């Protein structure tokens, strides 16, 4: 997000630019009171993008930027986004895409100073269809009219709000880190002498794949089940069934392969793991949507996802009695759920938090257009759902671990407080899709049950927890800058903390509780993905810092 500020503050020139004479905008113009109107030709930007040369026209603006900002601007101008015109069309014509473009159109205006919504949509599609591909410069060359006008006053307001947001976010992250350091100082455990939960356990595993048909909802659920077994025929370590069961729920545009690393790790510690796909919002569905072959994921996914897992548990209970490969293998008295992003919401819904229509009405007012919380775009879809008392909780679920969950408006404080089972929330400080303060840190303070944990990973993004996609399931064209640092350290945190959490609270093994301490997080932390960890905090000063940040971080 800091890079975004630099782009915007550097004259807002990188926000979106223009095109060739007669075909698109020739100049970018903006009015900066009280100094008057300024402009810059697209040719100057294209020369800078292609050759790195700063002509006399660009020099006026470039002299006000440092070398790092100029390098970032050139990188942005050169970045080619590998998207098809069909994908761009599907996204920009979707309700979410139209909402984003409408907001962006308030900043990027047409020559007649009108909202640039239609001009942006058309130029995005045309640029994606051009052999040169979708780049900022090519987008500018497709923008209609002689001038692309930037709403500089609005741009400065955005920069100011964004700067304040980052300041408040950093204050909260700093407060969490300070609290974790203080608590860690009280520990006397020597973790170098303890088993390393980041390493595989003593068991191997078998994988069984199923496809479950829920005809009542027209849902086909692909499921992979990982069952613990002895590592070899000569191994003296043989797991004893029935095994505690952990269900893993992926995020939107993802699939059951995103957490294979975690499923295998948990199986090596004696857990049976069921990793399913949610057909209404998995990678295949989003891929079909981008290709124009299916509708966009809709609001019913907020209902269907928890119901998918309830159906999965019902079917596994049935199969456990009839399928020889599962018979006697699964313990339905010990069931936990782990979810990421939309899957994090799914886990919290199963844990007992309901959809909060009143909170959605408050946060999703169409006139409220200044929020920087991108997850609200998805959460606010739920306001379209028929108002009824959806029964999504499942009392078979005894613990829940939610990674980068979205929950602030879809559930809100009143529903999060109703969760009565052990919960662990995992946040990344650089997550711009499910912002950590609004979606994880503040909800952590709402949890009323004392058995709660917060893991905060500095510099981690929304994508740090998931396995790197293969070419077959790489659906979203995510810029490298949003992926964050090497994910290996994050994987190791999730492996260790999930084992400790499940062993302690699902299997009731207190000898693992020592790993659920800030001192253990400090022991395994690796820069730049620095790990901070809080247990059932009651620090009033931290709560105050979090609450004071919300008007800036999540203002609707």
C-alpha cells in the first residue's frame, strides 16, 4: 500500500494514462488549485517507459520525485497484465467490477469532466485485446478523447486518507508486537530442547479422493482425504484410529491443492484431513466465469460454503460405516476446521457466528464510497440474501483456525461474540484484501471466550498462506508485489501453530500448550516475515489502540 501512495502522490500520473492522436487521449490533465491546470503528454510517458528518458515536459514532474519513485513509476508503466479481453469484460461488467470502476471513475475523468466509468471499461477491454497487451501506456492509448483528466482534489484526499490509514495500521501492528514481546519475556521454556512442530511428524499418509453429490443443492464436492499410516512396513510407529478429523476450506478462486502442505503435515501428526472444494467459488468456477462460461460467484456462497462442510461431515459419517477404507478411521467427536479468506469466514460461521444483516446495512450503504477495506466488496454481496435465520453452525466442530478471514461486516461484533469454541486468527500485516486490523485484530478483541489466539505475521500478504499455484490453477493474475516475501517461513508457522492448537484444544493434550505462547512465536520467527503471537489478551491499552484506529481503517 505504501507503493500505492507513492504512485498517487507522484502527481497521480500513474493512476491511468492515455493514447495516440485521433485514437485516444493525447494528454493527462489535472487542475491543482490555486496554481491552475497542469498537463503531460502521453508521448512523454511512453518515452520514459520504453527508454527511461525524461524529456523536458516530464522533467517538471520528475524533479519532484526521488529515484526510487521514478523507478517504481517506470515499472508500473511497463507492467504487462496477462489477461484476456473476455476476462476483463466479465470482471468489469460484474456487480463488483462495476462498483470498483465507478469509484475509480471519480478519480479518472473524461475530457468533459464526467465520471470515467465507461471510458475506463472500454479502454481496459481494448487494451487487453491489443497485441501489445494490457499495460498502463496501452490503456492510455485506448482511452477516448483528447484529454484524460485526473480529479486532483479527490486524488489528494485519497492520498491523505491512505496515509492516515497506514499510520493507524502500523500503530496497531506495533501495539500487537509490543504486547507479544512483553509476554514473551516472561517465558522460561527452552524451545531448542522441545520437539520441532515445524518438521513432519512420525507418520506417513494415504490419500483417498472422493466426489460427493449433494443433489438437494446441485453441488458436486471434490474431496481429498489424508489418512495417517505407518511410514513404512518396518516402522515401529503405527497410528491408532479413529483419527481426529480436520476439514480445510479454501478461499475464493482457489482449490483443494492450496493447502496440501498443511494437510500432509497434519496427517503426519495423526490427524485425518479432509480438503474439499466449494464448487460455487473454487478456481474452476472462477476460471469458467472469466472465460464467459459461467456466472460469477454469488451471495449464496455465504450459505453454501458452510453447508458444504456440514454435508461433507454427514457423508463421511455415512461412508465411515460402509467404506472399508474409512471404516473405524474417523473420530467425529474430535472435529476441527481450518479456513483461508472466504474459507476463514466459513470456519467462523461453522463455529457459531451468524450473518449480521444489521451490520451489513450499516457498512454497505451505497453512498459510503470511501472505504479502503476491499473485503467489503465481497462481504456486502450478502446483503442480497433473503433475510432468514440461516442455521450454519455445526456442533461437531470443536475448534476453528481462520487465516486472513473476512468477518467484520458479514458477522460483526455481536455475532463474533457468540463463538464459544477455541479460535485462532491469523493475520498478515500487508494484507490489502482482508485488512488485518478490521478483519482479524479487532475481531480477536471481540471474541468473548477466553480460549483465543492471534498470530500476526509482519510483511505477509493475503497470499502468503497458500501454496504457489500451478499453471493449471493459476486463475488470478496477481502482480508479484502483492504476493509478498518468500512464503516458506509462513508455511512453517501455520504448520507448527496448527499442530499445537489442535493437539491442545481438540485432543486435550496440555503438553502442547507451551507452543501457544508468544515466546514460541519469537523462537520460530524469521525475518522479514516476523511472527507475533497473542493469547487470550485483555490488555485494555491494546484494545483502545485498535478501537481508535477503526474510523480511519474501516470507515464505511
